[in-house]
């Protein structure tokens, strides 16, 4: 060890004595920081200036007519785009837009075809046609820019769809409002129709009794038939009016059925999200117990416990938001259709929110106890209370999910099915009634015209009356559910606020975004990658300028190859540490990055520096120029395959297989933990893996004497080439 440090001291003295060496070493200390800072700053917030990205918009829409009203959706889109500053929209003509796109003046072009409005209008016909929006992109100009414009295109399409659905639904419900008013006006006629059927049945009974009782009262029979005939036009008009109203309600019933099914799927997704978040809460609670039990009496670790408590409160808030959303959706549905089963489900969700409230109160209490340094028993009791509450929450959540799938979902499905079946049954009833009425009319005419010969045909008439009585009885059975209250319910449903219902059906769910680990600016999220890359580049650049070889001592003292190796490595480590400190200080003070754990950030930076120095220096020291090439190749693979910029899942499969083999993987992850907030189990794993890499290359340094002759031979032959 003495000789190793002696080599290091000699290197330091040589640098101090040589002004040129001082300048070069000083430059080496700052160049890696410039590399990292420039790249981070260039990517700091690329989406804030997207308003300057030129995108051509060509509107060829010629418009259309809907219910006699002129519309031009293309013009409305253009007016909305003029107010949108997220992209540099350029409203141009067809030729100008396509020419500018080909020449690279515009990154993309969005064309609204001439039949756009007319295709939208087909929604109200039997053969609807989806309208097209033509999107063209020039990726030759800039590939990333086209991805941004593609996202803008998608959002534009969603806004158009939502607006159109909202508009169409509003008009439909306005029509249904009027339709509901007509039903209300004719409610008495509908009820009179049912009453007329009952009266007709009674009259036929009376006629039959008269025929069976006496053959002398033919005139009475004629009177009854005449009375029945006078009621037939009223019955016919009632049937036609009611049938029109039922047919008009079928579209509403179909739309309602689809909306209810979509909302059911949304609630299912909310419940699954709540279960996933509860699993995260369980893990955080376990980490809280472990951290406190391992750090009892250590006030320095109170910050770790406070951070874990804050993360637990965040997960509780997220679960509460999902539960609130599910309750709102169920409340809206229950307000329209009404169901005790849905009310029970809402009550179970409220119980879950009560438990969440208790959890948050206990977390606040726990934080206060920890910060005040009170008795350990108070902390453990509070943690046990949280565990019991979480067990209760998990059980109630499971019961709530089971109740939703087993009871609520069938109710939601039955709402639409019952409405559809009711409409179909009513339609069939009315068709049957329309057949009976002409037969009744024929019967009446027959009875009146043949009054003079009725005595001889009483038996035949009696038979026919029995047949009609049977048919009329069937009609009565099918119309018995038509009541004043049922009609009022239909009227109430049709007279809902058109604007509110249309808005609800076009966009029934509001998405609440909760950042679990909020890194803020895009550049902050990329800083771990470019900082780690800057440290590696700094050491690689140092190895390219400085030699890894070491001369013997001037006084003739013997020194081994291993001692020379580690003595010179100390110089590389010293300069590398200075480089790393400059980079990290600049990240915080110059770029404005605010890590959650600054100490951890510096620790991971220095650890990465030591490990990278061991790797690069050992490769070059053992293999010379071949080692430099290996260091560059490793850097190239790490840039692509460490998951520093793009998720590793988006890369070819081979990169995912090799990812655990790169030190970049663990250094970048360690920096992310320090900046966004550490999960200590993951952080410790990263530290262990980096130490393993360092240990492997530290051991390799001791075998230098085994490969030294071969390396020197290759270096000598290379110099002989004159290259």
C-alpha cells in the first residue's frame, strides 16, 4: 500500500509542477459536466414550445344539412384551431399545404375532406358512415416532431368526436322532450284505449248472454253492436298514436342501454385500480414497519419514516378519488332509474371512504408521535391500528367488488334489457290489436245488417263472439301493465334536461391524474441518464488523454505491475471524483434540479464514479487500445440498452436480456431513486449490484502481470504499423 500511495503522490507532484498538465487536468474536470448539462438543458422542457411547430390545416369541407339546418363542421374545427396555441396551426389551401409539406415547410398536414360534414350527418340514417380526417407527416424533416403532431391529431379527433356526440345527443333529447310532451298530452287517450278494450269485453259478454238467454231480443243485440262500432275509430286512433310513440322511443332505449353498459365497464376499471393501489399501500405499510423496527432510537431516520407516511397518504388520496368517481357514476345512474341494489353499492363505497379517513388520521397521529420522539409502544400501537384498518378495508373492498359483479352488474344490464323488451312487447300487442279491430267492425256490420235473419243464425253468431272474446282477452292481458304511473315514468325519463344528459353521455367519466412520483420538468426525468453518461464519458476521455502505464521510481526502488496499476488508478479516481462533484453541484445549483434525497444523490454519483473508473481503467490497463475500444463498445450498448431514455420494453428483446449486465442500469436507477424519492429496497439492490461490478474489476487488476506481456507485444506491433 505504501508504494501505491507513493506512486499517487508522485503523479500529483508532477501535475503541480507542470502548468500544461494543470490546464489539461482542469479541463478534464469540467468537460464531463458540460456534456451532461448541455444535453439535460437541451431536453429540459421540449413540449413547452410546441406552439412553434408548423402544421398545415386544409379545410375542403363543403357542409351538409341536418333536419333542414345547414352545418359545416370543418369551419367549426378551423375556428377552434385558431384558438389552440399548443401547435403552430397554419390554415392554408390544398395546393399550398401539400407543397409546403413536401418541401419541409410544415412537419405535418391535416386535411378535412369535402364530405366530412355529410358523412357525419349519416349518423342519423340507417347506414351511418364514419368521416375521415387525412393526416400526412414528413418524417424526413424531424421524426420526433411528427410524433408530437400525431398526438395533437389524436386529441383533435377526440375533441371532434366528443363535441359531435354531445351536439347530436342534445338535439335527440330535445326531440324526445317534445315527444314526452306529446305522450303527456295524449295520456288520457292511451288510458281510454285500455278502458275501451275493457268496455268492449264487457259488451261482448253482455251480447253473448243475451243471445243465450233469448232469441226474442234481436233488437237489443243490434244496439250493443252499434255501440261497439262507434267505439272502434277511437280504439284505432289510440293504437296508431301509441305505436308511433313506442317506435320513437326505441332509439332512446338502445342509446341508454349502451351508455349503461359503458359506465358499468368504467366502474369495473375503477375497482381494479383501487385494488392495485391497496396492494401498493400494503407494501408501504410493510416498509414502514420494517424501517421503524430497524431504526428505533435513530432520529436521523425520521425523514425516511415521514417520506413513507407521505407516500401512504398519497395512495389513500388516489384510492379516495377513484371511489368518489365510482360513487358519482352510480349516483347518476340511480338518480335516473332508481335501485336499492345500486344504493347498497354506494353505501359500501362510502364505508371504504370512512376507513380511508381513519387511516389518514392515524397516519397524521403516527407522524406526530415519531417526530416528537415519544414511547415506542405508542408507535407500534398506531401501526397495529393501521394494519387492522387495512385488513378491514381489504375485506370490505373484496365484498364491494363481489357485490358489484354479482348484484349491481345484473341490475345495470337488466335496465336496458327490460326497456327493450317492454318496447318490443308493446309493439307486438298493438299489431295484434290492429288485426282485431277490423274484425270487430266486420262483426258489428254483420250483426246490424242481418238483424232480420238473426234468429236463424244465433248459434253461429254466438260461436264467433266466443272467438273474438278469446282474442280480446289476450289483448287485455298484454295491456294490463299500462298504468298511469308507468306512463308518468316514461314521460319523466323523456323530459330530462337535454344539455346535461347529452354532456353526460358524450363524456360520462372524468379522469383524475395523480402523480405518484412527480419529477416535474421533462429534463429532470432525463438528468439521471445524462449525468451517468457524463461521468462515464469523463473517465473515458481522461483515459484517452492520460496513460494508464506507470514508470519506475527515480531512486531505483522496485515496484510491481500491480502496484503501478493501483497507484495510477488513484489519480484517475481523484480526477473522476472531482468531475462527478462538479456535475452533481451543477445539476442542483445551475440546472435547478431538486432531489428528494441530496445525500443519496451524491453517494450514488461517487459510487458510480468509483465503479466506472475501476471498469474503464482496468480494461485499458490490461488490454491497451483494445481495452479503450471495449470501453466505447460497452458505452454504446449501455446508451441503447440501459433504459435511460426509452422504456426497455420498447427496444428489441436482446436489449431487455442484456439490461441486467450493464452498470448503467443500476446507476441510472439509483439516481432516479434519489431525485424522485427512494424505495430503499430497490436502492439497496442498485448499490449492491454496482459494488459487485466494482469488485469484479478490482480483482481483475491483480491479474495484470498475466496479460502484460501479451498486451505490450500488441502495442509494440501496432506502433510499428506507423498508425
